[in-house]
C-alpha cells in the first residue's frame, strides 16, 4: 500500500508532488527547500537549518527518530560552501550518520534557493 502525505506546518506544496510517500515500511521524503519560508532569501546555513527543521518535524509526526534516517541526498548550488554546514549536519544527525550523497547543481526551483535535501526513513 502506498500513502501520500502532506504535513501541516511545512511549507505548502507548489508543484505536482507531496511532502512524502510511505511504502513498505519506508518513508521517502521529497526534496525539501526553504521556498516559502523566511529563510528563502537567506544564506546556505539558514536554508539548511530550515530544511533540517522540516525533516525533524516529519520525523516527529511519524514518531521516528534521527536514527531511523537511512539515506540523505543533498543538492547544493555551490559545493565549496559545504564546510559552512558540515557541523550543522553532524549536530542534526546526533551520532546516527545516514548514508549520504552530495551533489552540486547549477539551479534549484527558485533563484534564491541554495540547497535542497531529500531523505529516506525506515519505519
């Protein structure tokens, strides 16, 4: 069974997708950004903090913890800025490091956006 979910408290969806999809004891979280939040026009650090907060909110709604994160994929517009969020990521993972991919991209959905993060969570 597949369940498509939009979470209250997260930025409203502006495209043809949902915040997450549950399938076979796995939660697939769509690429989240700071779009539509106060952090949208801020720097990479502020946008990263916003997105990690969104992921934390989803984990809380699903009664999951950070140790249930299986895989994170991070898309950044400037990979040279990775060092500015590295410590933030370590703190967020709280010792439960997931598998991770980091990809530099030329653009995201809006020119203000510096980062997008998607995740896979074990249920």
